C-alpha cells in the first residue's frame, strides 16, 4: 500500500481511532503555551510594580523632605549654596518621579497589549485544534502506522515524531532527558530504516501530498 492511500484511509477513519498523542511512545512534555506565558508576564509585572512603588516612595520622600527642610530653614538668601543644593535635589527628584510615572504608564499599556496578544493566540490555537481534531487524529494514526512499517522502536518513533514537529536534536535531548549524541543516533537509525536522506525527506514523505482545498 502506498503512502497516499495510507494517509487517506487513516484520516477518514480518524474519528474512531485513538489519537497518536495518547500512546506512551509518542507522549511529549507539555509545551510552553499561552497560559504559562501569561502567568510569567503577570509575575514579572508584580515584581516590577513593587520595585517602582519603592522607588516612587523614595523620590516623594526626597521632594517632601527637601521642601519641608527649606520651609523650616527660612533662608535669608535664596541664592545661598544650601538653598541651591536642596532646590536642585527637589527638582531632580520631581523629574525622576515624572519619568518613572511615564515609564510606568507605558509599561502597563505594553503589558496589557502583550497579554491580549497571548490570549488571542491561545484562543486561535484552541479553535484550530478543536476544528482539526479528527483530521489530526487520523494523521497521527497514519504516521504511527508508517513508523511501524519501518519497524521503528518506541524510542525511535518518539524521536521521529519530534523531528516531524520541527524540534532540533538539542531540543529533543532536553525534552526527553537523553544526550544529544543519543538523539542523533536514534535519528540516524530512523532515516536508515526509512530509506530517507534526512529530516527534510522525512517531513516531505508525510506532508508532500498535503494541499490546500481549492477556493
């Protein structure tokens, strides 16, 4: 049976077959999705907010303290060294406080835009995944069937699937807890058993005949 008929039959029966991703050999570590990115952004925002509040309180203290000190001193000459130094200190603190507030405002708006963008990406991903669930399930079964025809071991099937997903050797090693050298060896065995030259031919074997529907 050629690969075109294999893919067609498996995709058509996909809704009634368990997804490839449920198989232990093909289970992969959870990805860093939009939810994790949103939580990371919120944590960073919380730390930055606390630091900005501390700096703001310090600057306001300088302004208030300097102003009170000048009022209590009631200097006879406003051009004295003491008055000039304190005036410059107060002015500098005001400038820094204003700059801090503007940066705070820009940061808040930028953070809000980032969270909205991440949320939109997550919703788009979830919508696509839901609409293509049956097709993805069938494609996964078709890929699994072909891997078994090549007599790949469970570890080799796991590495081959990650290669199809676009992961590099170093990334696969980190995700699976293996050394990069071991992953390269598994990848070489996969290519040898499949009679393919490398990752590009592996991807082309499964995706070369995938076309967009006519408009």
